[in-house]
């Protein structure tokens, strides 16, 4: 089959790889009909290369049609249409019983000290072949795949794989009081959904911050108040002034480790990327730092006693944090990989009706064949051609 493989920094290629097959009785094989590029895939394209090896298959936002199931998979059958969550969970361990599916003890990568295995996301998370491919082997298929209606456009449901529940969790964790103010840093795909979900779940005012004109315009189209951070010298101060001289009740950081405006962090990430993989892994594990401009701005902008919710991915082990200010101001901080299946039953009814309350059909800017995935990665990273979200068709 054809699949997108990692070959090196900023080097991904579509190649022929072996077809997946049933390996465990709880596996399924899914023929992929649509698969998206996630913002966190760009971390693999740029800074997380030391944890990949040439030939690794990328992608963790897939959906498709079940082709085959293992003997212990009773909830699925060939022909079922499914979305596949990006994290792999068994549904029955101690963590899964508490709906902490991203920490599933059955698939935890204990050798790396990490949580549940992820599709297409480095040796840190199990080196499981990903879904930017024609077919996908799905472990723990008795629990993970989300059955969806046989009719309706793929893009009605595709984002259940990651970015929609990720945004839903971020908003739930933010815990904005009904009628209160939520600020969202970063209006990429997750940030767009955070802003829309914030309004849907009762925030009285939602403010989105970014510096890319197309992203600002897309958020504005959905009734979101926007701020262009490239026009602000003091982003936290501007937010505080804008919200009663106090600041938003809650702030979501939907940017993560590669934020703009962090030259020292960028230099450290670049330097680590120039080292041989083993040395780069050691440096990252022990002294890695992220680009923290957005996180620090979020912590400084939120009102006293407010909540900062992280959906952007961070990977640094030695990140400096303004703990004195956080402690003095009583800031709550919530974060973590999304527990996808915890939220999908709440979200699915919003996708199945005739209306589109979350605007899922107004996010994708580019739909391309899998063969053009390398160009799509470059375009997405460089934010060219108004690119906000890319969906690939195998």
C-alpha cells in the first residue's frame, strides 16, 4: 500500500510499504477514506525527529471503512464506517475505567515513561504506524473506533479523531463561568474549534488571538472577537485592559511548543535537532525547553483565580515557569493529551443533525490526494495559500 513516511527533518515521502494485517485478536484493519494533517504532525516534521526513524508511517487523524476484524472484536464488522481516535486505549484498565483513556495502562509506553500509545507519533508513543496511508491496523479495536452513520460527508465526522475532542476537552478544562470570558491563543484548527465550542457551551465572550490573517478572518466569520497579536506590544496587558481591567476568566493555549516570539527556545530546539539522535534524545529528555511565549502570555493574561487550559503540545523537561506569579494570582493550570472517547458521545449528536453548530464543514481549506502529502506538509508549516487545515484522500 501507499503511505506517507518520515525520512528526515522536513522530509516526508509517499512510499510503498507492506499492507497491515491482523496481529492480535483485538485488531481491525480499516481502509482509509480521509486522513488529516494535524498541527502536532508539524512537530515531527521539525523538532521531534530524534524519536523517529526513516520509514515510520505518519498520521493520527484517520477514518474509513472496516475491512477485517480480529476474533475478539465484537462491536465492529466489515463494512462499518468508523473514525479512529489518535490514542489507543483498551477501555477496561484502571485508567480507562476512570475515562483517562490517554493514560491507558494496557498500551502505556512504560519503557519511555509515557502514556497511551498513539498512532504515527514517534518511539516515545510506541512507534505505531499511522493513518496517512491507504490502510491502517487498529489495535484495541473492540473499544477505540467510533462508529458513525454510513451517510454524510467524511468531514462531518473526521475531526472526531483528534482536534474536535481535543478542543472540547480544552474548553471543559478551562471551566469558563457561564456568561464569562474565554480567550484562545492560537487560531489553528484546534483553536478555531475551541473558540466555537466555547461559545456553544455558554461563554458570553470569546476572544481569539493569532497573527495569520486567514485564521483571524475564519474566526471572525464564526462570531469570534479577534486580536492580531502582531499589532500588540503587550499581549497580556491588552487582554487585561479589554476585559474589565481584570483579564479573561479562562485562557486556552492552543499553540504549544513551537510558538512564535521565543528566540531562545527556538535556538535550543534547533541545536538539539543538529545532534545525533541518541544525543538529541538525551538532551531533550534532561534539558529540553519549549518556546514559551504563548504559555507565559496566557498565564499573565488570565484573571486572578482563573484557569489556563493547555491543548497545545509541550515536550520540554526544563521549561522555566513564572511560579511566583502563578501562585500569587491563584492561577489553575489544566492540561494533557485528549481522552478522546470520554467526549465523543457528547459531540457526536452535534455532527449528525442537519445543522452544523460547530462549523465542522467550515474548517478544511485544502483537500489533496495522499500523493501530494509532502507538498501539503510544507504548505501547512509555512502557512502558505491560506492553509488552515489539510485533508488527504488516499
